[in-house]
C-alpha cells in the first residue's frame, strides 16, 4: 500500500467533509501541520471541530481557518495568543470546550486506545467539571472525561519512512503522537521521507500502523510567536 502523496491537497482528497472532528498536533507554532491546515482552508470545508492544544495565532495554524469562519468548535487548553479566537468566542460565533493540557492529551490517548472515558481529579471544583459525572474514589472526588475519537488526525513530524514509521524532532513531538492515534484516518506531513530500514527501530515515536497518508511539506519557515529583542549597547 502506497502511503505517499504528492501534495497536502492530494493527501486529504476523499477525507474532507463538513462537520469533521479533527485532532491536530502541535503546541503554539511548534510541530503544527501547517501544509495540511492550509489545504483544509483552501478546500472550503466548514463547520469543523478541532481538538488541539491551542488555535495557533492570528493567521497562523488553525488561526487561518478561524479567519475564514470554517471552525465551529474548539476543544483546547490555551487560546490566549489569538485575537480572532477571542473575538469570535465573546461574540458567540465560536463554541469552546476548555480542557486542561494533561486531560486533553489523555483524552486523545484514550481514544487511540479505544477507551471511552476515564476519571481524573484535574478540574474538580472548577468550571471544567460543570455537567460532568463525579465519582468518589478513596474519599476523593474525580470527574469523568471522555476519550476523543476523531474523524481525522493531522500531524507534523520530522521524518517518516515509506511505510509511515515516524520520528519527531525534540519538543515538536508535543501533542502529535496522541493526536495521531485517535483519528480514523491519520495524515502526516514531514520534512523528509527516508527508505524503509533506515530509521533505528528504537528511535521511532509513532509506528506506521497508525499512519494512512504521508506528504512532504518542506521547506518550512521557522516561525516565532514573539520576537523579543533588546537595544544594541553602544560600543
């Protein structure tokens, strides 16, 4: 089975439709599947729900799809860098389900493992717990969180071999692994595709069994969320 596609658009062909639940990897602008997000924006698909740690920033990452009003709901942990996200949320144009980072990662991991739900203390006594089942274990309250079962997973990696075994580079691994495992179809964009057998089996972060489609997205610009500089001292 050939998993390699010539472009992000081709890799998403036949998969996209309105109303999808999409698990998207990345943290800030680190490890985001930017080529696949661009292709989704250009396709015109709408009413999307994204499970992602954050919504990128204005005009980057998922922020591009917010600008075009293609996102209906966000399941996220941190959204403080996106002014358009804030505007749509406060205007009632965007549904938001806030989820602590560790809980979000575990909800994705649980979905990938076929686990429908789990109990956690995180969020007990806060707005996160509103409307959720509470159970007592050992005299302590825990809330029930549901696993995320996505229609589509889109992730960004460093390298993949031709069968879809994937290696991430340092912190760019972030949410990409749990996001990859919880989708019915997983599409990976990478910087490089290498021959089968050239990756050390002990170095593989995501086995190819989880990956259905691969596309090379390189070259990439290394974007920075905030550029902080200081004035040059006089010589």
